[in-house]
C-alpha cells in the first residue's frame, strides 16, 4: 500500500526519512502521486491546495517525514535598474527572487524579450528557485495555514 501524506509542516519534528526535490511550480499541490529522491512512492492528499516551500516536510500517516528541497530549474539572472525591472516583473505577476544585485525569474522567452527591451542584462543559469512570497501570505500570494500548532 502506498504511503499517504495528509499534512505539511513548516519544519521537521525529529529525523526525516528522506527528501524530495520539487520545482517552484511543482511545489503547489493538493493531491498528487510523488516519489522521493531515494525512491519512496507516496501520495500527497491535502485538505486544500497548498504552496509548499523548501524546508517544509510532508508528514506520512505512519509519522515518517519527507523533507522538501527546491529542485534546480531553468532561471534567468537579471541585472540593471532593479527597481524599474522589479516593477515590470511584478506588474506581470511573475514570481521573482530579489537579491542585492540581481533579480531571479523563471526562464521564459517573452519575459526575456521584455527585460532586454528595458535595458536589462539577462543571464541564463540553472538553480533552485525560491521567489518572494506575496504581501498577504507565506510562499505564494495565497494564504497558507497548517491547522496545527508548533508549540
């Protein structure tokens, strides 16, 4: 019988049984069959669609925990007038990681064309993507509640 994860916690409570690497887009889910990085199949079966961040853990029915890692994905490093470029990225509701000297966005040709037209220098690379969360919630712009206490 395949293990089921009915909960996600923001951090591990004790040792973890394994980990799973997921891209940013794959870290929003409600019900899905997954396989951990070391081959353990399990079903995520959450009460509602949830944005899962790197560092969170899926809690299996038997108590085992599977830690979530941000998988490498196709990204773009954007430099130039960061305030102006961030405004244009945000105006398109695109997820964006904000660093001291660059913005990081998912690799996409229309976004690249817009940024280059605005004078940005755009460099491709592969890496984990953990963009800024929304103003009203953790992770994405949607709310996020675990319905449990970490006390």
